[in-house]
C-alpha cells in the first residue's frame, strides 16, 4: 500500500493510475514480470526534512502545472499565450466567474426582491470565495510557499473581488 501511495504522489494522475493498475495486476499475477517498487526514495540514506519538503513541493507544482494545462486546453487558450496574473486581473476573473452564476442562483430564490437577492448572493458567493482563499493560504503555508509578496497579492486579489461584489450589490437597475 505504501508503494502505491508513493507512486501516485510521484507521477501525474493519469500515469500514476496506469502504474498503480500495473502494480496491482502484477501483485495478483505472480507470473507477470513487473518491478515491485515503482519509486525508491532514500534507500540507504535518510532524507532530510528539506529534501522531503522539496519532493512534495515539486510534485504539487507538477500537478498544478497539469491542472493549468488542462484548463488552458478546455478554454482553448494556447500554451504560449501570456495570461495576466496580476491581482487585479485575477480578482476580475474570479468575480466574473462568480457573478456569472447569479441568474441561476436567482431562479432558486425567486421570492426575493432584486436588492435582497443581490445582497444574499454576494454574501453567499463572497463567503465561498473567502473560504477558498483561506484554504489556498493553508496549502501554501504547508508548502512553505506563502511569502509576504504572495500574501500581499492574495489580499489585493480579495480587495478586487470585494469591490466587484459591492458594485454588484449596488447595481439594482
């Protein structure tokens, strides 16, 4: 079981699934000539905590790159296209996505006046975004990647989102 977990952490999701399945099949069928260990780390010497953390960070970054690559493909954005990652652009993308769901939310809350519906939606979606930001901070902290600059960018992004939500509440045309 431990080797299977390491194999999943050591490779991309699709490759790890293949490797896990190959290992599982090989362990069931002793006639299959497959290696018993897919990943061997630190054999003969102990890893330092820094080396262990670096392995975790590298694997997390590989998975993040894979998610970004998949998202680019799904959105039809070529790999070589520059994406503005400033706090303002990021906050606006998040707000655009979140506010784009208001019509569906409003259909489920049709008894509310427009102003009340906008306020309740902004409170709801703002809370969800804030929870996501909090979870992202926790992950970045665990990876020792939450620097002062990153934290400032997160705060600036949240400020943009809050401003957009406030504008949305006030826009009761």
